[in-house]
């Protein structure tokens, strides 16, 4: 879910306020020129951590 900084008033929020919007709202607000910037985009689902390369695990085992 994107977090944006507003350039103009929107839904009771003043310019400069940071609000969370969905992707559809973001497109509409950008179209209307109301978005000053996208502050961050929060992923919908957190991906599982990617394990390191197998060589790193093997090297760690050898040092023990």
C-alpha cells in the first residue's frame, strides 16, 4: 500500500500531509495532480527471506 505526501487538499487532509492510499487512489490522485511525492510503498505480502548461497553455508560448516 503506497504512502504519499499530498500537494493539495484531499478528503480533509491538508497539503503536506502523508496518507496511505490504495493503488487505484494513487492513480486517480496522480491524474488530478494532488500527489507531491510517494513516500514509500509497502508490499502487499512480505516475501520469505532468501537464503544465502549454498557456498556460504558450506564454508560456515567447515569453520566449525
